[in-house]
C-alpha cells in the first residue's frame, strides 16, 4: 500500500473536517487513498486533488476545471485530477 501524508492546513480547511484518524503503517502519518483519478505527478501544473466529500458536496468530478481564489495572488483555474479519502 502506498501512503500519502496528510495535506497542510490550507488544504485541510478547504477539504473539510477529517473524521478518521488512522495512521499509515509505512510513514506513521495520516494517509490519503485515491478514490478516483490520480495523485499528483511530477511535472503537474495547476492541478488539484480534492477530498471525495468536498467534490461530492460541490458536484465536482475528475477533469473539471475549478477556480480557486488565492487572495492577493488572484483567482486561478485548476484541473481536478483526483479525489481522495482519509484512512
């Protein structure tokens, strides 16, 4: 099993509350399991992976383009390449 560490606080706030608290046996950190699409890959630009709950709540699917307001940096378009759930 490949485990991905829990994302930083900025993404956590967007992705919603984390309910389950199980640590990955490989990294001893919280893990995200891809439920559709894929995880980030080398060379990716302007792509995002959302929690499945956030995607469902906002009717967002893999390959959709979403606009993210980055405050002083402006609003940028990002392609959704995957969804995950925390295990």
